[in-house]
C-alpha cells in the first residue's frame, strides 16, 4: 500500500464531514440504475472499490444482496460506514487496503463497482495493476461498473490529479479481458453546487481470457 496515499485519504476523512466532500451523494442513483439493469442474483458476490463511507452498500443491502465487500484505503471512512449501518454492518466484509495490492479471491466476484478510484490511476503502471486486479477478481461472465470523470470533468479531485475518459477510451483500457455492454454520462452536483460530469461504463468479463 502506498503509505502517502493512505495518509492523504485518512486526513481527508478525518477532517471533513460527508457533505464537505465533493463526491458526496445521499444515494448513488446512476450506479444503482446500472446495477439494477444487470438483474443479479441476491447471492451474487459484490465488491465496492473505494466505497469509503458511501451509501451504495446500504442500498445494496436493502435490495437483498447477501455477499458484499467494501474496500478502501481509509480505515476511518469504513469505520463511519460501519457505524451508520449498525448491526447490518456485520453482513458486510470490510477491507482496508489498496485494491491493486490486496489479495482478492480469484474469480470471486460477480460485480466490481468503482465510482471513482480508477481515475486517480494517473501512472501507466498503476493502471496496469488495477486492470490485472479486476480481471483476476471478476468471474467469467461477471461485470464491472466503472465511473471516472468525463472529458469535460475536473482535472483534479481532493488536491490530486486525475485522468478523464470518454466511454470508448475507458472501455479500451479494460480490453481484451472485458467488453463494454453499456455506458452513460452522469452529471454529479457537488454539495457546493458545482457540476461534475462522470463517464460510466458497464463491462462484462470475457470467458476465454482467464488470468492466473
């Protein structure tokens, strides 16, 4: 784990409330819409990458999902999410770590969700590790929902540089292990009232390209 990155996010979450962070939404409506369209079984294993204290896990539990894991660099963010969920938090696996370094079960997930970890991967080596991690962790026929800032979105977030993508470029990063089956554009309104355009892609894991 990159210690400086971990400390950065710990500092952010310790110093700012939910509504003081630009990415806050009461519910991740676009992510949920795309996930709902997949019509996954309630026992489908789901991994929320960079879930922090986001409410996606709450809404997935309300939909009846029974096998959910949330990974984030910030122990503080995950602790706040656990506190919010109360007793329900015992039904979730909480992982503090860097998703490019954490050992995840091979082909262990039917759905990988990431609303905006990947766009912080500004170095080619980091992107390569990330793609390898998702390709290894998502089972053949499984899906990944990836969101990043759109081409007209911010160039930085939380004082860090980001990469911006359109749907074609974002999907191309994950080829040939994944094929794009859907995409969308979503404009997020920050708590401060600023518009942040996002690109979403829904990717399906190809069967013939396993990673060992």
